[in-house]
């Protein structure tokens, strides 16, 4: 049997070059992906090697770092008098974060319920962009808003009980910042709940309130919790708002009217002070960054795992 | 007949009706609560915009857009260098982050491995990217400070007014020496890079500020001093001391990068890389697999499919994500503050690759933290300019999302 004429005369091109270039492209794309792993390794390596310069110093002990209640890395230029206890910075961070969460979690969750369960398409079409705009406002702008509007109004309403820079105004601004994030992530989770569940609930005689709170929210709980955790880690890592509005004094109280230097706020102040490279005070920057990174990384990791592991699938 | 449960047999009609009414009323109240709380975010936004506008609108002038920061003339301070600086920093950031991000997204989405070990690595990289997106931007700032600004001190520290580190290209060192004509200097190319000063006793070849090569003669004190300005410009007192000065071309390059706009741009690229990867992945995932299968069925290789089918189809989504990420980059202050410091005195844009720069958010941060009311108002005005830029970017993104996507489908 002979081949048809068209195939007999055909010249087949070698695919060797094609295979080679294909392989080169795949390798270069893989290198791009490796870059992201390198960034993580870079962050961890940088934090460990640089903070070693801090922990190796005689003025610092690990237990003192974790338990001391004073942090004077910026105030005392003399190393002998400097106190390195992370607690005041942690306390400041958690005061600001707590206030931010008190604002953003309920508001974000209820707005998300409204958007996914009640709002008409028309209301959605302008409420969603509003939230997107708030999410896109640079954080330094919210920091300015905190010192320009929130702090003076707090002082006005409380007859000056709040100091000019205080944890509450920063917390409120950070809360505004986290609100769109909580809202859009929880809404995504709730919209992924199949319609049949809602119809089942309505068929059994549930009111809209009962359907959304007792059926949809529990069904979307893994997504909602991971949204909360992500917002929490965002609030802890927020920098510009606290640098502007929370003050520069590390305090160890529960009083939200006082100044509260946070971990990120301290890093900014340290950079601004242009302290000499290589001193223990300078390296304390990295010790604070290690703490910050560990907390946020764990939060994000747990959030991701919850979202993946406990995702309800309706097939 | 099977017996009914008690709860159904002993129904109390009045109780049930009351209960239903109560639940319905409660549900209605909940609805109103939802509306009210959803409105709060709108109110916050309006309030935010209104308060910034009322503070800053009086300072919106051509001075703001064309002049630079000034401690002496607070009234006439402006933000022109910071606009240029933001442009340079974000340009660098885009040039680095876009190819890297889209490349990673393509690799993760289109080249999914079948091997078990590779699949595990794939999942790990994916988890790693989601985690990177959650790392606070200030940590990236510290990474940039250590890796780009100081490079772990491998090349030595850079001190003020000293060209330390390892210079690679685009620089010329000169000795600068005063001539007899007051205020006039000539330059002598530096031969020994370690010698920071030199003394002139012999006639020598030099370059005048216009770039002409001239012969310089020496005047010894005690002999008659030349009076003709042209000669005085070519004469140097014996024993005059020349200090070094460096002329840098735009491509001046050295290691480490020091507090330059290049360091800042690279650091910002790290910050927005996860965002670009995630949004590009989502738009690639949105490309129907029938398109891929058709292309593969026609004999295209995976890369040909990606290049000619998937990427064009996903382009509007990728561009939208990229523009939104750039919006994030323009507004980001913390990493830039860490990398370049909080100084805002610079009066021009960056002149060479290693030059420092001021960006808009850092300028706003600096002004907002000052005591003077003028600076607070200027800060609000600068915020308005920044928000207008962001608005333009975001509306481009929305335009692309709505129109280009519609045209394609």
C-alpha cells in the first residue's frame, strides 16, 4: 500500500528545536515561581540573621525580651539603661487590633449578610464599589483621617479624656480599613452556599433572619472565620495609621485613651530616628519584626488551612 | 393510624400565631439593622472624602503641583518631586513585578504536574503565595532594607558623601579645584580611586565646567597675580587642594543599591507580587477549558496554547488585576519609608539609578505628622491629588473589566 501523494511529498519539519524551546520556556516560568519561594526564604533568613545581632548582645536575654514590661530602645541611647521587653509593644498592638476588630468584624459580617441575602442587584451595584473604594484608600490617608477627625471628635465627646494620640482613634481607623476585607471575603463564602439550602430553610418556614443566621452563616463558617483571621493579621501588620495616630510611647495598660506604640509603629520610629546601623538598639528592630512576622504568618496560615480543610462542599 | 407527636397534636393556635408574628417582626428588625449597618460604610466614605476636601481644597494650586517641599516657605511648598518619585518607583515596581507575577501564575495554572512529588511542591508554592499576601508590608520593607539597601553589608557600608561600596558603571571621579577667579572651579580626572584629596604644584590638564579641556598653570604667592579673568580662570594657586567629586550618568550602578528609588521599586515589587499572581491565576482559571482543549487538539504545544489562546483570553482580567495592584503600590508608604527613610527635602526627581526619591505617600505622612496647620492642609491637598491619581487608575481598571471583557465574549 502506498501513501497518498500529498503525504509522500510532504516535508516534515524537525520538532527538536520546538521541544527544546518549549522546555526552556517551562524552565524560565518555573524560575519565576521559584522567586516567590526565595522571597519567603529571604524573609526568614533576614529575620534570623539580623535579629541574632540583637539576641547575642549581653544586654538582652530571651526571657527578659518576652516578659519585661518596659521597652526603651528609642529613648535610651545608652545601652546599659535600655530595657528590651516586648510586652508593652504587644499590648499596644493588641489594644489597637482589638478595637479594630470590635468595629470591623460585626459591621463587616452584617454588611456581608445584607449583600448576599437581602440586597437587590441595584443596591449591590453601588454598595460593592463603595466598599472597593474604601479598600483602595491608601492607609496613610486613613491615618490622616484618624488624627484630623477621629481623635479630635473623641476628645470633644469625652471632655478631653483622650490624649491627642490614642489607641482608640488608631483602632477605629484600622477597623475602617479592615471592614471591606471582612465583608468581601465573608460575602464570597456566603454566596458559595448553594441555593437549595436556603430554599430548604424557607420551605420549613424559617424567616429571612433565621435562614441567614442559622443556615447560611453556619454553612459558610469556615470562610467567615478565615476572613476574620486574615483581617486580624492585617490589623496587626497595619503601619501607617498607627505611626500617625497611636503615639510613640510604649505603654502597658488596658486603657484605650492612652498612647499605644505598636510593633509596626516602633519600627517606623526607629527608621525615622536614623539610629546607627549595627547597634543593639538598631537590631532590636529585627527582633520586633520577628515577633510581628511570626504572629501574622501563623494567623494567615491557620486562616488558609481552615478555609481549605473545613470547606463544606456541596456536590 | 400512627399516633402523631404530642407537639403536633396539642397545637395551641394562639401561641403559634404569636410566635410566628414575633419571629417575622424580629426578622424585619434584623433587615433594618442590616440596611443601617450597610449604610455606615457609605457614610464613612462620604465623611472621609468631605473632611479631606474641606481641609485641603484651599491649598490646591499650581504651586502644589510644580514646587518642592520647603521649610522656609511653607505656604508655597509643593509635591512635584514626589509625583516624579512615585512615577519612578512604581515604574520600576511594574517592570519587575508584572513579568514575574504573570509568569508565576501561568506556570502554576497551565503547567500542572502529574507526578506526586511535583504536585506536593506545587501545592506548597501555592500555599506560600497565599501566605506572602498576608505578610505585613513593613516586613517587606525590612527585607528590602537588608537585601537591597545594605546587601547584608557584603560590599561595605555607604556613608554620606562618600562613594563606598562597589561602583560598577556610569561614574567619573574628579578632583575639584578652585581657580584664582572667585567661584570658578576646574576638574581633574581622578586616577587613584583611594586618594580622596590631592595637592597641585605642577601645571596640569583639566576640564572646565563646560567640558573643554584646558591647560592649567600655577601661580605661586609672591609673584605678580594675573589680572585678566580669562587667565585667572586657567590659573591655580600653588599648593591648592582638590577634593573629589563624582559625576554620575543616568545608568550609574553600584552595589549595594543604598537608599535609592531602585531599592524602593524592587521592594514594592515584592509587596505586590502575590497580589498580581493571585489575580492573574484567577483570570487564567476563568478561561474555559474547551478553548485549551481545542488548541491542544489542533496540535499546539502547551506553551503555544498558553501564548496564543489562554493569555489573550485572560488579558483583560490580568490587566485589571495589575492596575489594581499598581494602585496599591502607589498608595503604599510603609515599605518605602523603611527603605528610603522619611526625608522629604529632595527638590528634584531621581537623576540616576542610585538616586533617592520622595514619593507621595511618604510626603503625606511627613506633612501630616507636623505641628503647623499649613502642613496639615498641604497634606490634605496632597491626599486629594493622590486620590485623583488612584481614581483614574481604578476607573481604567473598571473600564477594562466591563468593556474589553464584553467585547471578547
